[in-house]
C-alpha cells in the first residue's frame, strides 16, 4: 500500500528543511500546509513562546470509527545540530547526509511515516480508528514541546511515539528519568603569588567534589555525567568562581533521587570543608516509566507487527523522549524504533527498507 517513491521524496524534502531545536518554524509551516491540503483538521499551538522557540506543535485529526478507542501517534520535528544545509544522498539502500551535518532521521523518519500513512488513508478511503497525530517541537532541548502540549486538544489515553533507533519492531517499554544539576561554587580571590593562603580556589573545591562523586555507569539502571565545568581566572589570581552542569538518569525514581542527592552532597561537603559557598539548582527534566509486561496496549502493538511479518522485540532505553512526558500526563505511551541509526552524529543513516516498514506499521495501527 505504501507509495515508496513518494515516501522517500517526502523524507528527502523534510530533512532539507532546517529545524534545529528552537528554530522549527519552517518545518511546522510545511507540515501544517501538507496536512491541511490532505483535508485533515489541523491545529497549531503557541507552545514555542514559552521557551524561546519560533516553532509550534502541530496537531492533526483523523476522524475514524468512534466505536474504536483513539490512539495518538507522535513524532518530533526538531533536530540536534548541525542540522542546517543538510544534503541527503542515497547509496547502497541507505539515506545518509553528505557527511558534514546530521541527517535528521531523528525524528523525521517518524514524521514521514505518519504523514505517508495519512496520505494512504485519504487516497484509499480506508476504515480507521480515530487518530490524533501530534508533531512536537524542542524534544531535543528537554522535551519542551511535549511539556507544553495542549491536553485539552487530545482525547487519546494511549500513544505511540515513533522516535527510537533500532529496526522497526524495536519497542521501548521503559526509560529513565533525568535530573539536571547546575552548580556554582564561590570561593575567595587572592594574589596567587603573594598570598594564596588568603584565597579559596573555587576550582580546587569543585574538583575535589567531583573526585568524590560516583559518575558514569552507577548500576544497570542508573548513570551520571558532568557535561560542563567552567572557570576562568588569571594565573596570578586564586579563582573565585567555578560552575558545572551535570545530569543523573535512572529507570528507578528512588535511585535517581539518591544519585542526585549524592552529587549535591559532594559539592556541599567540599564547600563546607574549604569555607566556600554553593549555589545549586536541581531541575527535574522528566520522570522514568515502565510498561507492564502483560499490558494490553503493548500486546496490541506486537500483534500489529506480527500481522505484517515484523518481529517485535522489547527493550529499555537509556534516554528520554516525549513518552516520558506523556506517561506522567495520563497518556500511556510506548516508543517504537523507526530504523534510524547513528543518530546525533554526522554518520547518521537510515535504510530505505526500514523507512518503508515504519510507514507500513503506522498504517496498520491506524486501520480497523
């Protein structure tokens, strides 16, 4: 049923529309235009105004048979950097970028799968369940589009998020929560050559704190990492200020809290020891979730895979997605692999076969 040539062309067009996080307007405009021209009801919000994006979430409604429960299908339209000037090339059955940018299959592979399925529904007048297609912004910047989604526009209590690496049939049934730690240590400046003993080196204090932290792989469910350490001072001045930005992740919310508290305690203990001051902010980015192994919706998805000869497999993830937000908002969400590979790198690629299979599965889920 899928129009393979059209699917590929749409994907090639979409990835060439620059839509780095917070700069998604052009992609939102194109998506709104394409879906409206298909005859669907389309709505866009003003979510971007809440966090400095020029884009907006796009909602599309397929009014199916109301005897069936509605399902939300979701993908994000933003990309990581470098995502401007993407030149996709096709070789050996794969679509890749020219090599100096990402490709953008994260997550435009999910976007085009939904769009192609919606086109087939219209062309062939297929009988479907009610579908709410939601395309979010700023997913890569902290799931911000999903966090500001207009829930009053959504009836679905179940959602499929087309946004994971792995072949089609790869199903994410659990993902971690994440906290972000932003810390500043304030010491005391002094002349480093004449009276260093009168100063308190913020670099030394923060370094000692980091040395005492458990970082990277904590256990099978928990990780922690420091992404930024910044301090600037002349070599003849004891450095007064140092800052760091770190994260903790865990698929167990109690472990997440414990790891976050541990990292903050290391900072505070070092400050107390050296008479420095700690300014610290903890931001809960999103909470973890886990789908029950006997969940009916999970079995529904696996059955749809099997019906078109896709072998389903269950996995847990080390990263978050819009599903983390939806699951805390009362929408049971499961993430599906779209075939994207080596995402967030300039070696990103996707097999054309996987792109086609994802569209097939999406259409199958819509149909009754």
